[in-house]
């Protein structure tokens, strides 16, 4: 029986003759190029975070339940 190893993802080798700062500039220019291509295709990035001004769901549900109980108690008092 032959033991098999899982293939592991290796780190990418550094570009030959490129300083870390130059590598960062190259990466940034690649990202700009991809951004321009994506804009040409009509692709837009999704919003990372959108604020919604409302009560949290749990708190909102509790408030609705209390309001419903108050309405029920008021209508039952009027009928009786």
C-alpha cells in the first residue's frame, strides 16, 4: 500500500529582480487595470456596509408584541 499525501498550496515565488515596493506598485497597477475592465463590462462592487436606521429585529418584535397586548387589553376592557 502506498501512502498518498494531500497536495498543498505553495507560496507564490517572488518576482525575480523586483523589490518589494516595485512589487506593490505592480500589484496596484494590475488592480487598476482589472477595475477598468470590470467597469467596462458594467460590473460594480457591492457595498461593504449599509446602515439601516431601524430597531434591531429582536427589539422590534418585542415592541410589536407589547403594542398588540396593549391593544387587546384596551379592546377587552371596552367590550366588558
